[in-house]
């Protein structure tokens, strides 16, 4: 099974159906918090929906088209992070993520995204990593900003989020820029 240790308290793992109950419980506990920014989080989101996500995700991973990994922080499921898709013909990917409200403010998502950016550039040899965030989602936008991504612009009314359209800020990092950013953080 895919597991990537980030540090002594944080690792990523590919979801398995046996992990579904813990992840589902986190989503249900944080439904109000999460559905503000994620269209797939609804009041009627079921454990079967969560299991189906795991099956689709594992197929996406097997097909080398992307994946979403569970974030495990101090032994507990804290959220998800992954490559929404791997666009091999254009040598790029887009990172997507969510984090349970009880886990925010510990640098978890920044560390998890840094690991995915490193993997994208050093292992997958991609040229570009994108992150798209709703304009009003300050916590989500802080992640690419902390990592030194460039805000390229705003896509107006780019995502239908339940009953409203939201604008998305497009952030990017290029492979040639990343080593300089990593040197600056040390």
C-alpha cells in the first residue's frame, strides 16, 4: 500500500475501504465546515458515497491519472490531499485538499502539499503544479501562498458550489522555480 511519511507526526496513505468509517466520521462531524467550500459534501453524503470514492480513487491511482491520499496526523485521519489529475501530455497536475476543522492551525496542509510538490517535480518530473482556491477561502489560499506559489489570476464564477458560483484564484509553481523556494525556506 502507498504510504509516504512526511515527519514524525504526519504521513499520507492511499485510502482503503477499511479506513472508510474513520474518514466518513470526520466528514460527517465537519459537514457544515466542509460543505462551505466542497461541492461533494452534502447533508446526505453517505458511507456508501465514501466507499465509492475510495474505489474510484484506487482506480485513478492504478491508472496513473492522479490520486487522493488520507492525511494521518498523530494517528488520526485529518483530511485528504492529492493530485486531482495527472496531465502527462502537458506535464502538470493540480493539487486539491481538505482538512478537518480540529486539525487546522498546525501547518499540516502546508507540509502535506510541500511533499506533493516535491514528489511532482523530483519523482514525476512534472513542469507545473497548480492549486485553485475559492477567493473567499483564506485558509485554503494561505497554503500556496506560504509555499511561494504565484497567484496567476482569478477565474470568475468558475465553480458552482451548491447554490452559488464562486470565483477561483489560480496559483502555480514551475519546476524551475521550486528549488529556489525550497532553499529559501531553510
